[in-house]
């Protein structure tokens, strides 16, 4: 690896330089093989270089890659139609389901903020510049200036003011606090059904249903950020399905691009997304032909339900193994949903970073968060024997 760099230091990566990848395995520049148990923070739900996704990208590269939205192309409507058909039954269906394609997760969040505010003014009749959105503490929705304005993580927020107004932060998992924060200016509640960056934090069982009930009663939009949790990760297409909740809007990213290209989307009620008209919002690359080709291939993988079922089965196995580690005293706690887990390390056994570095030496890739937590999010295509081998390495490191 190079000892000097002209790269801005906005990340603190583990000391490995990856060169190739296939499925759940990657190789570094020296040819050493590693098991990837992070999967690009769920961007690689289908593994590295999934054959169907790579084939779709290759085929589209020979046709056309970008038109801008000044023109249409032959995959834009099919992409929107297939995504709406996949997710529409899982969302509030009081209006036709629409899809607004963007590029990154943060752009999807920003798009939802704009759409819900404009809906508040155009439909609810709020006075100009008064709309508020309720969010949760310990959230992670991206790193733009607007989004970090309602972050409670000092590292993400401090030094980037003045911060954007219009957001009310309440404790995650506290439905009573959320109810108290809603008033006549509230247009939306923006939540992660499971908080990923916070360490795979799962709210109490009745929390999201209570939020849904509150939003319906107060004519407030429920916006579910499923950028990390969605598209099979939790053993369901959306994490909201786990508790039977149908959001008004759902935000997608990461896995929607299959680890090939950045693809994101806001999907939901047409009467909400319909307030955005020509000139009010856009993106040069949003919904480009290459993104739609890969996105369509991702949707096709999800339509069978195979990857969701696989995540549920392997996730149950992972949960059993991690629970045994808690019982043995190797871990302080574990939280999991589908093939996604956050484990808390006893400080006496090292920090999350130190555990991640020791696993790197054993050819297993994970990443720490918030000091003592390590996240585990393998590709949904991982073989059980390989998952077990990775957990064995974690067990040995902690022992």
C-alpha cells in the first residue's frame, strides 16, 4: 500500500487494499483472500460481482449509459413500474405508487425532505417556511449539510453550522415523546425502522406500529429510511414488514445499485411525490440507463423472494451463534434482524476497532461503530459454512 496520499482523510479505513471480489470473498493487492462480512454497509446484498448484475451492466454499456432527464430512455419507465409493483403492496396505498429515482441514499433523504415539506404547503395548507419534521436521536440519514443538522452524533454535526432549522429530535423508540413533538406544523416523521450506523438498534416491538397510528391520526407522513435495512437484509423486502407497518414513503439506496453503480429512489404515495413538478427537483444522473439496467436486475433478484428467505434462515442461524457467545460472556450484547447484527464488545476484550483489526489479520472484514460495537452484514448469498467460519474467527479473537 502507498505510504503517502493526496486523498482527503475523511475515512479511517482498516489497513487493507482490495483489488478483486466475487460473492462473499475479496482479495487484496497481494492476492490474500478475505471473507467480507460488511458487504458495503448493505450495498453488496447480492455479493461482489453477482453474475446477473454484471451481465446487465455489460449489456447496457454497449447501448447507452446517460441521457440526462432532458430526454427519456427505454428503461426508465420499466424500472419505475417494476419497483412500484415490488414495493407498492408494502406501502400505504391510498394513492398510486410513484417512484422518483436518484443516485445516493443522502439524495433520497433530501428528496423526501423536499417532497414532504412541499406537500405540507400545497396540500395541508401550512404557512410558508413553517414545516417541521420529527426525527429520532442516534439517526444516520447521510452527511449533507441539511441532514447533519438533525444528527445527534457530534462527529457528524459539529463544525458544520449554521444548521438547517425545521427538525425536532426525539428519543428513538419512545412513541410518547414522538407524539408530543407532533403539532400542526409537522409534515413528516422520518425514521430508520432499524438504526444501522447506531449499531443495528431495533426499536421496541410496538414502536413503529404506534408511530404509524400517530401519523395517520395527525395527517403526518411516515417516511421510512430503508437505505441500509431494505431489499432483503432483514429477511423481508422491507424491514417495516417485520412489524406490519406500511410507510407513506420509503427511501432506498445501497443495495438497489447491486454494488455496481449508485442508485437510490424515493417510492410511495403519488399524491405526495406528485407535488414535485418539472423544475422543482431533479438530477442529471438520477434514473440513468446504466442505473436502471442494474436496478431492474436487482428487482428481478428480489421478486422471487429467494434472497429474503435466505437472509431469514441464515439470520436465524447467526442469531443462535451470537446468542451463545453472549451466554458464554464473549459478547456483552447482540442485536439482529435477518442477516444483520450489531454486537457489543466488553471493553476488557478490546474496542470495536481492535476487534475489527484482529479479525482482519484472520482474513475477515467487519467494521466497528461507536466505540464498542461491531457490525456484521454479510452478502445474502454467503454460504453457511463460510458464515460459520467467520463467526468462528470472531469467537477465537474474543477468547
